[in-house]
C-alpha cells in the first residue's frame, strides 16, 4: 500500500456510560449508546485489522466535545450562542447537570499535528481538555461572555446520550507531549466573536 501512516478521527462517544471516569483508552467500549458511537468503535476495529494484516501505522485520536469557530450548527455551542444572541429560548434536554469535556478546536488541531509526526504502530489516544463542566455551567459562561440572560426550556433527557464525558489525557501527555492550553472562557469568547461577525445578519 502507498499509505503507511494514518491518524483516525475517533470520538469519546465510544465510551458510552462506561465507568470509571475520567475515561481511559483501555476501557472495553462494549456498550455504545447510539449508531454514531457504534460506527466510530467499528471503525477503530477496522483500523486495527488493517494494522495487523498490512502493517499500517494507525493512531486513533478520541476527540472530546470539540467546539470553536466554524463549528457545526447542530451542536450545542452554536445553538446556545445563537439562542442567547437572538433572544430565543434554549431547549435543554435533561436537568443541565450532565457534564461535557469541551475541547477547543485549536487544541485538537495541535494534537493531530503531534500525532502525525509520531507513528506508533497502533495506538488509541484521548484528546480532550480534561476539564469537564456541566451544561448549566457552560451556559452560564456564555451568558457572561454575551451579556445576555438565557431563557431555558427544560425538556426530557434524550436516549442514547452519555451522562458525562471526561478525558484522561495522561497517555496524550506521555506519548505526544499534549496538554490542553485553551480555557473554556477564552475559547468561547473567540467563538462568540466569530459568531457575531459571521452568523448575525
């Protein structure tokens, strides 16, 4: 094969509700909660097969709740920011106590760059901020940045969603020299500035 090294964009969704947290790469990941998580776990196993049969170097990076400028409009950072800035209600599934390890896209890109420079054979590595916050806290940070008060409509929890995500990044630090550098407030400030400049008509 012409390709010898691959860095695969994995996902923290493969952990489901596995305990304990923070999530470590050696977790069994046998109970994906939704088709997306299953597809990511299946792809990891396919990568392993290619490594074993063809000697392909594969580094799987499990991303934790990535956000930043140009982020997807169906994800919570975008939806919450849009709702706050336009005075619309935030439809919040659950009680807001679920936690997410929001990780800025700049940290993710830096982690990918480090991984591209170091083929390991076959490795799975978490990339996350390792600073989980509740959804309520996330909204409160956005309120502070935007100067707007959120109008929240609480809805039933969705099935197929993880209760908490929290990356153990000790392997990333050891193998890649990776640590998250961007705080949630700094990252969201940049995101809100981008949103105002590019998404408000």
